[in-house]
């Protein structure tokens, strides 16, 4: 235990949790959320529509709309949901959302999430969108 963390119970808890995780599985020492994202980069649009769209709820929200609502909620969580924001943006691209629709979804919740959370979500979305194929490709 470091002297710096001895008076901070949260830092001490994090330090102990990390030590426990490393003892249980040494590979966790190099674990990153981006590494986890590579395991499941995206789901095909047809599968998303079947699971989250109108297949089981005819006349309800389609998968793209549900994902936009998910992105709005994740934006409100800010930096706590980095991996989830990136994954949701990838899924939105797969579901047919345009870059403009994704940006508007994030911007719409700035009033509720605050500018820092909106800015962080926009940075994360931009990372994903810069790697995504151009619309129509």
C-alpha cells in the first residue's frame, strides 16, 4: 500500500481490488476496455433488428432508434461509459445511422448531461466514426 493512498479509502479499495484481480488472473494486468471491445466489435444489423427491433415488438421502436436512445443515456453517464459509447456508435453505424444523426443524438442531451459529458461522448464517437466506412460505401 502506498503512503499516498493510506488516507484515501477509495484509492485503497481500488489498489486492493487491482491486486486481487491480478492474483486471480495475471492476464488482467494488461486488460483494457478497448481490448474487450475487440471481442465483440459489432452485431450485424439484421441480428440487432431481430433482438432489439420490431421482430418481437411489431409497431414498436426499430433497432436504430433504440440505439440512439441508448447513446443518449450513455452520454449522460459521461466518461464512466467510454467502452459502451464506442460500441453503441459502432452498432449505430451498422444499423444505418448517419454521422449527423449520431452527432445530433449526443448534442441533444447536452442540456441534461452537461458540456463535459457531451464533449467526451463526441470525442469517443468521432474516434469510431473516423474508422467507419463513409456513408454509401
